[in-house]
């Protein structure tokens, strides 16, 4: 086979970042912690209301829908992107854990007549569906799961779309907790989300260019033990070493966890902050 | 897109295990649907259950993956020589250069549903022998497949409800085009479970009789299960008569969580994108395998989109009257049905459908018939899911 002699570089410009994690309610606060300007104080994740949604859906929006919509919108606004035309890649280990628990509990009971709303909210692509309804975007929308490797899997597909389709793509990686008894089997401590607006072209808003390639190296840890604990406990936060480079505006190579033995090496060419 | 070779493929549904059983049933216009007697479910509906799923034993080192969904995954992989073709590809390209892209809607959630009946009466804890990661999680079938072949490269599950295993073809095609992999195992597996049987019943979307796609009296779906796989490679050396993936098109409805856009606008965008991707015109398509779930809303919306793009020029059918709606496996099952139709020269009919909806102006096939040799070189397959996720694929025969 000769046609694969020259693989295309998996590369994109980062135009905006959205972020929510325990103790870090948005990208601005995360950035100052990752720069070392503020100490990291773990605290329960704070979720803003899902302002994108109509009032009835907003009131009922689950934690996983809120984290996906809020981080996606934060990244898109920073980039000045038109959400009504934006291609999206959603990636999460699981769907709404609380809804899943309620369904399983009821299906184990005598009364199995589950609510139709609970059922349609149980799909892995619920957050993506609400994003589409809210933004009116009819662009392609991908929804991935790769357990703890979900950030890396989402990044690979999003970079592929940027390179091949030569258009901006919004990656939203996010996770939410299960209540007991599933929590003991899948102990995700809280909700968190990382969104990156990836573009094929550099703009005045570009933060950095990233280029991904496979490696067998171990992932780079976070220096701060509390942040390292976050990186390891929530799949979306496997992106933290990349975000630390973006926050500090420095260039270099960082290795992220993906699917051992395949890990992701990212070359980061940061631009000085404007 | 650059055409890709579909170098091996297989499907297992209620029609039977493998290509020959599937082809025989489709040619005879036979349905595999039966009245629902799954597990402890008491619903007035019909299902497409795969025989002998629970008799499948996973390889011992992978026993922690054991659940109905991975048993069907294993059964499917070991059908039609598919696993051997994959091992040959791994031999050609290496364990890090063969990717895994599998679609599912509910993966092994049945395992969790059953575990909830065995919670510790004092603590509420789930039993020790319940493994979330390798059964319930949406990635479990992809991770099982990766471990089954001892692969070391890229893998992901795509879960966009009923378009999941169509979208895997598009995702894998991207990575092949980029050169990050040299071959891809694509496919979909979904198995019967309480969540989908009771869930679709709660939405009043299940029929009390075998589903009747595009019938004037259609009144809902029959849920099925299935496993279908394809091996994608670059088409440089495709032999004449091989099946090629020629185009993929994806779109979103941006309309409603569980109802399609009433005019089929998202469906139309996906079909147009697939035609663009394949550099084909509507008149080139010789057969359309419709999503055709047999709900009043789906078939009306999809029918409008197909009529708008293709007039009455292209023979179409939904094969869900034969297989049931295999949900996250439907895209891959119906991709394989398109491959069978193209290689064996027949156009599948629609068991269960008797009196067509006069409001839908398309050339719908009630009975299976031979393809005109000149007309059926390209087939299009539609898959649409909850959340408004649409995907169309175009397959062709290598000249």
C-alpha cells in the first residue's frame, strides 16, 4: 500500500477554551490557577444555568447537559464563532448518571412504566441534542465515548474534521458523576468539562497551534498534587497538562493519556497573549 | 472522499447468523420478528431476537467483559470469517495501525438493569460480580473488540442513538484519509434490554404487531438486536466486484429530542452531503435502504426528504420489517444489507408492509426483486437517531 506514505498532520489552532471543574468555575479562574497566580482550592463544581435552552428545558436540564452547554458556549464566545453553523464533537465517558440510576431503579421494581422524558434523556447524545436544538445548528455533530480515554478520542476526531473539512470544529469533553450504587463501581467525583474551539486557520484570537501524534510515553502529570488528583479522577480533565501550557502561553511538547499503549503527544506552539 | 475498500463484512440479526442467512431471508422477503418474550418483559410488542446469544462464551482472558452485548459482539466477530480477515489485516499493517470504531445506543446496560435486582438488601450495593467498565459503559464493546484482537491503536465508541453505527463509517474514513490508521474495524452492536423496550413503549412508539414501514397503517417500531461489522481499508488494490464505501454525509436536525424534523430537513442534508462526498447525482443511486422505522413521524419525514431529492426514480425500502429496529446497530446492519444487494443483485422488499401510505411519493419496494444489472451500482443507506442525529452512507461496486 503506497497511498499512506505521507500521513497528514493532525493540527489545529485553538481559538477558545471553555472550562468547568471542581473549584474552577470557568477558564479565567482555571487559567490563573494553572499560571500559579492563585492557589487551587478544591470545591464542588459550580454549574451556570443553561441559558441557551428555552425556559422549560432550562429548568429540567441535568448537570451533564449544563456542563456541556456552558463549556461549549464559553469556548465559542471566546473564539467569536457562530454556534449556528459550527460542527461539534461531544465526548464523554457516560451520559446522565442520575437519570440512569433512576431508570435502573424503576426497571428493577414492580412498576416499569418509565417516563418518556427520562428515556429520551438517557441517550449518550442527549447533551449534543440539546446543543443542536438550542443553537439551531444543523452541522454534523459527533458523540463519542471511550471511558477514561474520552478526551483523547474526541480530540482525534475533532482534529480530523478540522484538517479534512478545513472548517472550525468545537470539541466538548465532559463527564458527570453517578449516584450510589453505581458510584462505587464508577467513582467519578463531580462534573467537569473542557471545550476547545479548533480552527484550521490562525486568527487574532488564536492561543496556540497544537499538533497531535501517537506516542508510547507516559502522560505528563500535573505538578500540584490536588490538580493531579483531578486529572486522574475525571476523564475530561486528562486535558489538564495541555491547558497548563495554554494558560502560561508557553510552547513545548506534552503527553496526554489516551488508550495505553497509545498515548497522545501534542506539540504546542503558543502565541504571546495579545 | 477517496473511496475505501470494504474488504470483509458480516451481519447477525434475528434473520440469522451471517451473510448467507441474511441474504436468504431478504430474498424470501421473510421477517425474523416474533412476539416479545424477552427476559421478564411483559409488553404487547414484537421483537427481533438473535438466537443463541447467551450460549456464546467469551475467550477466558476476556471473561470480565461477559454480558449479552459483548456475547453478541463476540458472536458477530466470529461469523463469516470476519475475525480471520481482521487478523490478516493486523498482520499486514501492525497492531497499532488498525482502529476500532463501533456504534451502540445502550451497550451492556442490561447487565446493570439485572444487577439492580441483586442489590445488597442492607447497603444497596451492586453485586461484586458486576463490572461497570466492561459491560455497561458505552465504550465496552469497542474495548472488548480491541482486546479481542490485542490491538494497540485508536479506538472509540460512537453513541448517537440510532445513527451510531452509520457514523462510525464516517469517523473511520476520516482517520484513513488522514493516514493515522491503515485499516478500521467498523460496526455496531446493540442488544435487547429493559431500557429500550420499556422506553420506546413509554413514548408510544412500539407497535403491537410486526412493524410495517411506510404502510398507511404503520403504528410503531419492533425493537431488534444485531451485530454487524465491516473492515475498511484503502481501495488502491480493490478487485473488480468488491464493495466500496464512496460517500458519507452527516447532519443534525436541531429540532427535537425524540421527533424528527417534520419536513425531513436534516435527513435531506445528510443525503445531499453523502452524494457530494461520493461525487454522485441522485440519479446515480440504484437503491435506497431507508431508515424506515415504521413510526408515523419518521417515515413521513424521511419520505418527504427522499421524494424531494429522488422523485420516484429510485427504488427504496426499509428492511426493519425483516430485522426489527436494531437501534445503534442499524446503520451497520443496513450497510451490510446494501453490500449484499449490490453484490448479489437484488433489491430487498419490506415484509409486513402491505398497503403503502399514499401520502409518501416514493418508489417503495414491497417485494424483493432482482436488480436491473445497469441500475444498481450504487446504494444509499439512511440512519437517523434521537437528538436529531442523521447519517447517510453510499456504497458501490468496484468496476
